């Protein structure tokens, strides 16, 4: 049976703390952009970069933050909703 590959945060715990405090704290909670809009941007960037492994969690968070199914679908003319 293969061993579980350790995460970078197990090797460098401070990196995990910075991720939590800065990215998910200061940046994600910043009031200039709503959580809905921030989630929509995050999902769009992950799709553009073809980061499929990260999509599932972010898609659920986007729905939790008010992104609708309609807003997640691309428009054929490339315009935004």
C-alpha cells in the first residue's frame, strides 16, 4: 500500500499559517469585493487555467456565496451576465 504523500504544509507549517491568515483572512475577507464576486472570479480563473483538481471545492464555495447556476455558465457571445 502506497504511503500518503506529505503536503508542503507539513514540511513548512508557517506557510500554512500564512495561507490561512493572509489569503483566507485578510484577502478573502476584504470588504471591497463581495464574496460572491470573489468566488465568481476564482472559479473563472481556475477554469481558464484548467485547474480541474481545485474546481470542486471552489464551485461549492461559490454556490454557498451566492453564485447561481446561471452565472456559472458561459454565454455564447462571450458577454457577462
